[in-house]
């Protein structure tokens, strides 16, 4: 059974940091590019960052470039998103995506 389980979201003040995780199971996640998306209330889901199967190539949306870092541990079958210098505009549900699979999302709220 394929599962993607995100964790690590929460409430943080502007300028703070969070680290999201996405644990994959039920398939060979290490073979595929993995991606983070986010969806703010009332807005469409948007791409945030991607990382290739070996982790050698990463790409970021302009809105988060320089503040977020995507990484992966293929032994642990886990995808990460380190988020620094968080802004209220980063408030959203963050989703992990691999192939046709989506996680359930984890809420990130940036507010003072």
C-alpha cells in the first residue's frame, strides 16, 4: 500500500523555521523525483520545490528560493523541506508528491 505521510507543520512566528518531513512507503520512492507543493486557503495548489532521485538536482519556486531547502534520505525513504525566514505568505497546507501519489498534507501557519 502506497503511503506518503507528511509531518512537521505547525504555528511559527515570522522569521522562524520549520522542517517538514514526508515518509514514503509501499513503493520504491528512491527511484523518483519528489516534490513539495503547497496550497493556501482560497488559492490553487502551487509547486514549491523538487529534488531528483539521487538528490543531485534541486529546483525551487522563486517565492521561496534562498529560504527553503529540499533534501531527501533514500535509506529512510524520507523527503524533507527545511523552511527558514518564514513569512505570513508561506501559510498553507504543504503536500508531498511522488509519481501520482499525494500525502494528506501538513498545515504551516506563520503568524505573530
